[in-house]
């Protein structure tokens, strides 16, 4: 503590930090902030964890201490022994957080009062503040009690995951209430898929839905196929009529229990189809005002199937294992959360995952809010010209012919061929025969303009078929065998007339020529 005492003296001399006993009536500590800092250091030292308290800030009912790790001390150790230290200090609030590469400990002598969701969305201040936002999302309160509200359209996709009873369900319901309360069906449309759970069923019937809440896998596939068609339609509208495109509502697709989406599926082609559709929405959806929210309990790279790289915003509730946290956030930490809505929120906006307490909504409050939403926006329910509506006949199951399988065509119920995808498949197969390609090579081989060739190059890059060099230079072709291709790539090739044997022959021929 000698260093603290010296720093304390200097800081007091400079007037940068007031070191005095906190006298606010809301603060009940019998010790001053300096003595508390000393106790905090000693409490961790009993566990062999060495830290320095660098400085601190006092607020009306909490103190934030900035912490420096000493020697071989790791950040995880602060979380491991946090509960014991909290008991030693006899404080009801004790939280270790990391913000922009700095570590802080927040201590309070009284529980912070967090608002329930209805209190927030019904306030005039909140309604006024999000008027210009496209997809307002009430995330929760940070450690100081500050309300964190984000615009989902800026992400543009979201992954929500956590163990059972961690607060994931309430978090997902809060997201949907945030979206549907402030914005009319003219502005926001929802597609809710709930295969394996019942958490989204209460939202059935709200005016914002493009179709009833989907409960079975085959209906979900047909809904996804219809959404893919809508995405292509919107991209064309954007190129031809920007005013019309701007008038289209935002579409939010929510798939709960996403890892259960593929459980029990034996048809590999059907799996590839589903992966292809969802991956396409993740890659190109933002250009069509389509946003995807995937929710899962115990996500791994294997059971999630799709590439999560296009999802830049993540919400991690408490996880049972560190590897689940790594799948969600790209790092550990969620396994140390306390549960009951305690989360780590990651987005490009923050340098580090932000510790947030999720907003709570009870079952009774949820029902009341849904009734209110129906009353408020019911007048728009018949104005389908403003909405993206998936017609009932598109979702109806049809009996498959004897020996028929659930393939791309039967899932979509269509059978048309997208000529742009057909050309892309041909380009892809030709690319796999090369060692490296460039835009100039595509232009000469397939009679393309520069912009179009460059777009195909970028699609090849997104599928990990070519490297990420400058578009003006040759890009290395990455796959060396059919096993190196993603399920999405294989599915796209098969959809456009190239079977697996043809794909394998491409690589065999390439090896023979070497």
C-alpha cells in the first residue's frame, strides 16, 4: 500500500482526486474509499492474487476502482475469487469488469435499482430518444446503472446464447418487445422460428409478424426460401428504385434454439440447403434490410453449422463451459457470469465485451405488453401492402412423392433456377481448377465487366475459395480437395447441376496436371 499512499498524497496535492470519507446519505460504508481499497487488495492477497488499486471514482451509491495486475496474476483469478472477496467486504454489489483494456472493480453498499422493461418502453423520454432509430434494442443496464440501448440495424445480425436459466429467454423476449413496441408493422416485420422450445409462442398474433410463429422444421425451410426470394427482390428494387426500397420495412428473422434446428436431420442435402439459405441471409441480408438473430443454449462450431463470422454483435449469458463462451464471443468470460440476466455484450462499438445486466420482464408484464402492442398497431394488420407477408400456401406442407427427398427444390417449393447463381457455380468450378485467379482472368473467360467480375471474386472470397489479396492482383485458390469445401459451397454447386463426383474429378484432374 506504500505506492497507494504516495499516489494518494500526490493526487490530493494536485486536487485531481478527493480522498475523503464519503458522506452521501445513500452510501452506508463505515470506512472511507482509501481504507476500502486497502481491504480489497488484502482480500485478494489471501488467495495469492496480487493487485494494485491505481485510482478510483466515487458516485452517489458506488465506487469504481481501477485495478492493475501484479506479477503473474491473471484477470480470470479476479473472477474466480470475486464471490469470496465480496463476502469478506460484506457488500451486496461486487463486480469485476473490463472496459477498453482496463480492469475495474465496482463496489456498492446497496443493490442498484434496475427498471423493468415496461417502465422503460412506456416512458416518453425513451420513445422520443429512439424515434429516428430503425431497430431499437434495449440491451440492459451497465454496472453503474446506465441504460444501454443499441440499434440492431447497425450490427446487422445478432447471436444470443447462454445456458438454461441464464436469462437468454427473457433477453430474447425483451429484444422483441423493444422492436415491436416503438415501431409499426410498416417499419418492422418479424419472422419467428421456434423449433424445440415454446419461448416465442406468446408473440403469435402480433401485427408485426410476416407469418404465424413457426414450430416445425419443414415449414421453417419454406419460410426461409420465401425470405431468400424476398432478399433477391429487394436487391433488384434497390438497383432500380431507391425511393421504393427506402419505403420497405426492416425484416428481422429470429431463430430460437438454433442448434436444435439440425438435430435429427439425416438428409445431408437438406442440411446443406438450410445452411446455404441462412448463410446467404447472413452474407447479403443487410443490403436488403434483412437482419438475422440466432439464439442457442450451448453453441459450438459444430452444432451451429453456419459460419458465424458475419455476425458481429454477440450476447453471451452465463455458459456452462469456457468453449461455449469462446464460440459466442471468440474468448472466455461468459462462464464466470452470475446468471439471471448477467451478460457480456460484444459489438464493433466496444473494444472489449461489455458487462451488462439484462432488463427483466415477468410473464404477467409480457402478456400486458403484448396486449398493448396488439391494441396499438392492430390498425396496420390489414395494410399488407406495407408488409412482407409469407402467404399460407407457401408454408403448407405438401406430401412428397414416393422415394422423393427433402431437397432444395422441395423445400422451397419452387424449382426455378437463379441464372446469376448458375453462372457463379460455373465460375466456382472453373476457379477450383486454377492455382490463382484475378478479375482480368474472369473478364476474359466469362465475358464480364470489371464490376461484375469483382463481385464474383468477393463472393469466392466469402466462401473461402480464394484468398484476400487486392482485387487487382491474382488471388490464390485455397481448396485442395472436395473435403475443403464448405457445405454451403457444395450445396450451391449441386443446386446448379454439378454433383459431388464432378467436383471430386476437378481436383483429381488438377493433381494429374501438376
